[in-house]
């Protein structure tokens, strides 16, 4: 009887395993099918966008980011691990008032090269939350410390979405901030943002990373951000953001009252935000270094599984890159693909003639007001 039970149990187990495999495969195929349908339905080839899509008809409410303050040198006491998203998808860790974080730029001297572009000095393109800032097409390998010390020749360089080549330097930056050591081994990658502008500049138009969660660490200088929750970013009655590569870009202004978060970073800030949180960034003048560390969590997939798979499909479909230039929108060519070409052609109608939509201007005013307050308080 014992061996008979084993045979029956084994047979039942095999049937159950097969049923689970078939069910899982069916669900995966179904999700991929829906994602592909979404890609066909929600893409920039099927949308007509003009300034009329970005009217400022509804009211916004400015909210504060939930903040945990920590004494200098005690970040590990309040942040022992990557922020647990079960406690909130949006969280800022900031030094106690009066404490300061100062980074030794020499940490970045040896082997800390990254890809940077030169700012176009005679660009008369308006500051905008929707359209690209003016940088030259050609990239150069520039030392991060040289940018911060203003030692590079021939203009103002800016590194955006760049990768620091030296893991030793990343480790030293990590230790300088006293971030949890074990987290570094679990990250997918980092994006470095390094600049030293003579005057402030919009450096990131409206977008949202739709794949991973982020930890933005401000080491030097300040940046002013506007954030929109994932619901505002993706809802068809709000920003109704469509996919481009691994990010989403708004197709309209909110069609109802909405909340925003306005935030100016300072050295020592560690900000966590989840996938699909739309944001735009203004970088203040002077030396500036921010690293955005990315991590893939199960919540990134489960919160919006269709959108997550849609992102993967869109990134695969639009992975080919080639030089592109739209002189109405941007004086220098840049690497792009046919989907981005379509997007930038659409955006040329939003601000290519030097004018902004109502909503773009409103958000720029909100951002510049906060940036001005922070600059004034710093100088006093």
C-alpha cells in the first residue's frame, strides 16, 4: 500500500504540475497579447498633439514629500535597507536642519569618466517641461571631477543618464553618504547627472521610468523637481502618458483637478520613488552631482503588469538608434529612433516656435518660484 500511495501521489503531482505550467503559460501569453494590443493602441503614431492638448483648465494642489530627517553621519540608523515600498512609494531622507553634507570632489579624479555633452550657449529655445534642453549632438568622455571643478575646456558640459566607469568611485560615493553597504550589490544600474552651469537650466523634460524603482542621491548642488503620482501620469483622464523606449511621456495636461509634488533637493538628500512617477527637473547653477540608482522590485511588475510588459515590447521594437535632427525643435542632431522621431516632430508644435502651452508655462512658473526661493535662502 505504501508504494501504491507513492505512485498515485507522483501521478497527481505530475498532473498538477502540468496544469500549473499550462495555466501560467496561458496567463503569460494572454498578458503579452494584451500588452501588444496596448502597444498598437497607445503609441505616438496614433495621437495628434498640439498646444490645445495642454491647456491649464484645472487646479493643482502642491503636496509635500513625506520626509524623515537624520543627524549627520546617522543615515544608517533610519535607512538600514532599500526603502520598503509597503511603507509608501515616495519617501525623502534628509539631513537635520543645520547639518551639511560636503563631498570631496577628488574622489572622482581617478577613472571617473562619463559621457557628457556640451551646452549650446546661443540657444534661444525656451525653458520648458515638455521639450529637450539645448545640448550638442556629439558626446565626449569627460572626467566628473573636471566638470565639478570647471576644469574642462571649451564650454559647459553636462552628463545625463550617464554611467560612471569606475566601480571604486561609486563605492567611495556610497561610503561618503553612508548608505547601506549591502544594497549596492542588488542594484541594476545607476544613472549619473553631473554639471556645472553658469546659470540654471531645465535638464529633464517630463517623463517617467516605467520599469524600475529609483533612489536619487544628491551629492553636490541642488535640483528642483516636479513629481506626479503614477495615477496622474498614466490615467487617460490625466497626463495619459504613452510609451517611448523605457519611459512614458504625457500626451495631454490633466483633465481634472490634480496633485503635484514640488521639491528642491540639497546635498545629503536620498529620495525614493516608484515606477511611473512622472517628473521634470531643473538643475541649479554651480557644481552639481546626483546619482539615480535603479532597482527592479516585484512591485514594479505587479502594480501594472500590462504596462510593464508593454514597456519591454516598446523598448525592443524601438531599439534601433540613428542620428536625427528637427531644426524647428532643436539646433543639433541627437541619437534617436523612428518612434522618438515621431515624438519630437509632435513636440516641435508645442515649443518649436519659442512659445509654450498654457500648462507648460504654468508648471514652469511653479518650478521657478520654488527654485528662486531656494536660491535666495542659500545666498542669504
